[in-house]
C-alpha cells in the first residue's frame, strides 16, 4: 500500500499542494435481522477505496475513488488539486493546520472473539431464541432482533510524514417489541434504542447482552404500556436513566461543542451552536454536579480509536468542568484558530468522505449517588428510560425528547407506569437544574451508531457514558 | 460514465457467477461532487467515484444479500458465493416471494448532460454569486452545491434487465445576519435550471426581513407553511405511513383506514416516478416499472406502495417502489406530489389576519407515529403575520402537531409547487395555509 500512498502524496505536491493526505479504507459489515420468527435479512457488504485531501494556495480539495491502484491515486491527487484551485476562487484567509503532526503507528481494537469468525448459524440461533422469548407473550404485533458487525481497516499517510494503520472492530445487537391496540402503538427495545447496542469489540459484546433473558420482560412492558395512563403535562422533578441521558448528552452537549459548528462551518445544514467562543472558560453550562469529558480512549467505547483521520492520537479532554464550559471538540484547522493543538476529533465515514469533527465518547462523569437512594430521596417526580424520539433546535438550545418507559415517583418510590412520556427544556437551564448524578456502579457506556452530519451525509458511530441523574422543575408531558 | 452496454455486460457477468435458484444484481455507479461554503468562503470541496455491485439470491425460500465495490472477477464471484452461503444457512421462510418477472419499462428522461459535465469552477462560480449577494448586504452565506450522475442497472435471472442514467443538481443556502437568517433551495435534473442569483436573493431577503426577531408565546395559530416546510411534513408522513409493509404490520396510520377520510378534501398526495416535473426514474431497485399510486385522494386514504415482497404477501402486483435489499422500511415512495390549490402565496397571506409564516422546519421527528404527531423547530425565516402582511421576524418556535390533523384544517393551498429533496427521492408540493397549528415551545433566537 505504501506505493499507492506515496504516489498520491508525490503527485499532489508536484501539482502544487502545500499539504496532502491520503486514506485507504476497507469496510466490511455483516448484518442479520429476524422478525416474527423468520430471518428478515442477512447481508454482507464490503466497500473499499481511497481519498486524497489537499491544500493548494490555502484552499481545500478532495477526490475519492473505489479503484485502489497507484495510477488512480495519482489521478485523484490531480483532481483534488484542481478542485482546491476552484475552492480558492471563493476564499477568505488561507487554511492553516498549525504545527505539523507526525505519527507512525498501528492500532487495533482489542477483541476476545472475532465476530467474523463466529458461524452465522450461531448468530441466527441466538436472535431466533430471543425472538421466540418475545413472542411467547400473547398480544405482540411485531418482534424483531438484529446484529451488526463491522471491521474497518484503514491507512492514513500525510505529506508531513504520518503513516498510521488501524483496524477497528465493532459488534452490536438488540431486540424490539411492538404492540398495537386502541389507536396506540407502543415499542420497547433492549438494551437500547436505535436498533442495537453497539460497542468497539468482538462477539463477546453480544454475548454479554443476554438478549434471550430480556425478551419476555420487554414484551410484558410493551403490553403494559398499551393500557397505561398518559404521562401528565406538568413541571416536576425528572430522573433519567443512563441510556436516555446518553442521548441528552449527545444532542445538548456533544453537538454544540463541535468547534466547526461553533465557527459556522455547519450553519447551512446541521446548524451552529450557542456555545460561542466568548463563553469558553467562563460560561455556566450546568450545575457543579455536571462534568463532561471527551474520551476516545475508553475501552469498548463506540467512539474509541487509536488515531483520528488526521493522524492525531486519541485523547481525553474535559468539555464541561463542574458546570463550566472548558473545551471543544477540535480538528487541526479549527484548533489552530484558537491557538491550540487538535484534540483528535476528526473522523470520516469511509474512503469517500472527508474527515469532519465528530464526537468520540462524550461522557457524563459519575457522581456519588446510588440509584435506589436517588429514588428514595425524591418525593414527587417522574423517572424516564430508553429513548423513543428526539428533536433539538439548530443552536442546540430548545430540545424535546420522548422515552419508551416512564414511572411516577411518589414519596420516594417508583409508582405507576406511564405511556407517551416526553420532556422539554432549554439546554443550560436543564443542565443547571441537575442536582444529583449517580455513581460508578450505575455508570454505563452506550453506543450510538447513527449520528448524522455533513454534506454529503456522513454517519458516525459515537459513544456516551452516563449514570442516572436528577433534574428539577422540568416540563414533562407535551402532547 | 460506463454506459448501458458495459453496465449490462457487468450485470450478466455477475448473474453467470451465481449458482442460486434466483439471483438479482443491482449495479449503482455514481460520480458526484459537492462544493460547500460557510462564512462566505468555500471550506469543503469534494468529488467521489464509486460503483456498488449488490447481489441478492433466493434459494429454497431463503434469501441472502452481499455487496462489493471491487469489479475484479474474484471479488464478484466471492460476493455471489457469500450471498448464496448466507441463504443456505437459514431455515425456510414460507412468506418469501419470488423475484419479479420482467415487465415493460417506459422511457422517461432522467439525464441532463450539463449536470454530468459540471466542473468545480462552475460550482465555485455559482457559490461566488451567492456570497457576493450576501456580503453586499453585510450578511454571511453558507450552503452547498452538489451535482451527481448515477447509472442504475437491475438484472435478474428471470430476464429483468433495466438501465437508467440520471442526474441531479441541488443548491441550498442559509444567509445570516447576527440575529436572523434566511433559507433557499433549488433542485433539478439539469444544472442549467439552478439559478444561483434567484436562490441567493430569496435567502438574503429573508435574512434582512427577519432581523430583530421578537418572541411569541406558544399556542395555536394560523400558519402559512412555505413549500420547504410542507415538503418536510409530507416526506415524514410518507415515511410513517405510505409503505405497504407498515400497513401490513399495523404500524402505519393507513392500517385499517384505507377507503376512509384521513385529511380534509383539499389534500391529494400521489407518487409518480414517470413525471418529468419531479426527479423521475422509470423503475425501482428490483427492476419493476414505477406506476403512479394515489396515496391520499381528496382526503381519502387510497393505497400504499408495494415492492415484490409486500405485494406477494397481499396477493397483488408490485407498484415499483422497492428500495435496495435488504432494508427494514420495506417499499417507500420516491417521487411524491401534492396537489396545488388556486391561490398565490400573496393571496393566501392577504387572507390571514393574525398568524405565523414558516419558511422551513428543523430536526423533525415522530412523537406518536400512528397519530402522525411530529415535533420540530422552525428555522431560517419565521414571521408574524398581521392584517394580511408580514410584520416582523419571530424567534423560532417548537411545534408538536399531527400531520393528518393539520391537513384536515387546510384553509388554502398555493397554486405554485416547488420541487424539493425527499426521504428518499423528491417531493413536489405547494405552500399551505393551515388553521389551529400547535406550537408547544420557543427558543432564544
């Protein structure tokens, strides 16, 4: 492969690029879906190619192709340079990447069981057993289960001298039940929403999930939701489970601290951010209980890797320190505008996309509470768990989330099950109302395999660690 | 471009490599480019060339799918083998229907040479036009201009062989001041139809008019939804309800309501992949010709769209709405149309005494799929209407509203329709004036 990368980098520089990098990427995925006792889909996909990114006279260009060869690499370099020259027609200041980054290294996701060596029959049998467990409960309309495995082999080389090889492996699975009745549709999923719980790791991640053992439980819960009373419309104390908090962190902290959004680079599509540069280091984002870190080194985290797609080493940095905005997710280009080094947040969705700033693992640091004590300490409120719907404005202030499950909290005890629960708020007010976060025993990493951003669209797989937390005076029940 | 002969030869080569009872090959060759701008400068500028080979086999009532983007014989053979071995490891699924038989595919023009030949310098020129319009008024422009050429070939072992080259160009922009923004978008098969000046002027006008926005309390208001906002609602409604799979599983609002009134009588929505005023394609990802399907006609739920599998289960014919296999959605409309009304936007506006003008929505998601209740935010041009005129910009609002309920209280539809991106494909819709639209929250800008 070194001949291909050299050919691309040399051709780019000969044509006038002041900086060039090339990425060769091969992605393999295997997915299995079962539904109502039958195999709905089994597929195996491979996609390979290379992309060349250049800076010419201070402007960016990128070209990519599925033909992996040295001549094609040289052709792409020329095309990327031509595109960069066109970019220069509408340019302000020249792109600067800051100090050179030179890393020569390899990284592999630690795995116990290579998911691609596990026989397909075993995976199907596990999903069908979970499916059978769900359908054992009469009244279920649809029972589904799925697994997804991914292996990404990638090579990054730059004109500064970086040469980084990585192999990243993911495994994930999940089950879901739908029940219908009297104009209601209720869904319960396990372990999380979004089809599955995905982690960086091998088949051991799937075996840990105990899908079959949880099938009957979620089926019962789905049927119970059909007959449950509606979540009331009221301002009250809200306790969120760790999986819903993971999405809350994702939408209301992870995205607004992306420095490209802050600087306006995503203004026309995903939007900008209320966490503007003047707020760094002083803005009260949340209560002192709220500390949030970006950590691409957490074992098993879906946003864990060795190096980002600019060759910057994976790292841990603080985003919110005891409620105060203290950092952003940065690329080399955006970090240099603040006079800082990149904290390694640039990732590309395959060979045919440029790297853009993406979340790594954005984690709410654990507090000191035990979950049972938190419930006991709450006289009146609602406990919500497992996401069902989400929406937030384009500066990440006004949000509304729905959850699959909700329970009344009365006099320190969980009470009636409630259906169609949701809550709404303004980000800094909401995090400012957080008065308790549970501790390490209740803290868990969640994987979100569906974070969309960029044009052309890119999907990132990101992680969030969280423990249940309590928020005061929250509006719930928006119908 | 590969052209029909090379695409067909490649498809037949893959079919010959398969040892399955039934085999389908989908070839998707794509050359695309996108120039993105922000802060009135080009900050991302990309191009991609790819060809995906997707093999679906059916063997003894079992199915498997494999895809590669490497055209070497060994890779293609391995993909065919993988698909078959995955199928043969399964138990039989008696609900699985056969691959479709060949049907006559109508001709429709989906290709414009000007789009396929568009250069980075042409794209930069269009972007420069918008950036200058914005900077001349002290505003900042961002957006994207994309062009794509796609060649789709579908072939199967029953004799289906279909080829279609298509193009699409799309220009969108958000123009911002320090306290306001305006949006505009144009899309077409032909790059020459994209008028950067017009798109830029529309967005600049919105950004200027919505300066110094004022807050408004949530509540129920009469709204005029521009085509951008209506397209979002129609696309989401389609995703929630117009797939036969959703109807069969009871997850669609259409389930048990076909033949019944679901909206006001002024609402008609259909899908037509052959209408050249959309972004047409004569066949779907199973090589089945697309047929026009009336989904809601004068307020009555008429039908959902089918692929071969949902049609097999219902004992009917596919309507030509298959997506690439496998997928969890089932069939979906990709060429939606909503019937226009008779009023210009100005006429609609003049008849609203107090209300809200919405340019577009942001981050729309279903709250209650069966009731088609959605939530989302307004964005990039929200105005207070009083006495039939736009008075001033509003800070953005959150809506939580049933689409079918909203379409039951439509006061008027615009006489002009606009072609916009759909989910997937395209959607052509008018602006709507709707009474009693529910806003449940507000944001700070």
